[in-house]
């Protein structure tokens, strides 16, 4: 599923670039600097949709069923660092509050 969403997002990028560069001028390179100046506000919706498609493609690649397992294993590996961060935060709070 995430491959299809990624493909659709890349297709949207290609079509959007084509839309921005195409215009009434015969030379598309001469029209490129002025394409964003005269662009309607609909392009912002296109950009938001593109970002949403990429985010959905990224979220579809995560295996949500094994997430608690992986989070527990990571916390177990980082147990000492987490303890030191909590202890440092406690000391910093005492130092700043008193």
C-alpha cells in the first residue's frame, strides 16, 4: 500500500511541476521564474495534499502490531540513559527552583 501512495505522490509532483511550468509562453524556461508569481491559491492545496500523501505512505510502512514490543526493547536498552536524564532533570529542577 505504501508503494502505491508513494507512486501517487511522485506522480502528483510531476504533474504539479508540469502545471507550474506550462503556460501561454512558448518557451517554458522563460516562464519558469514567473510561474509562482501568478499562481492561484489552489497550489497550496495541491502542496498540502502532496505532503499528506507522503505522510500516509510513510505511516503505511510502519508495522503497528510490533510497535509496543520494539518500544519496550528500546526502553530496556536505554534504561541507564533514561535514569541519568531523569536524575539530571531532578537536579536541574532543584537548582532552578531554590
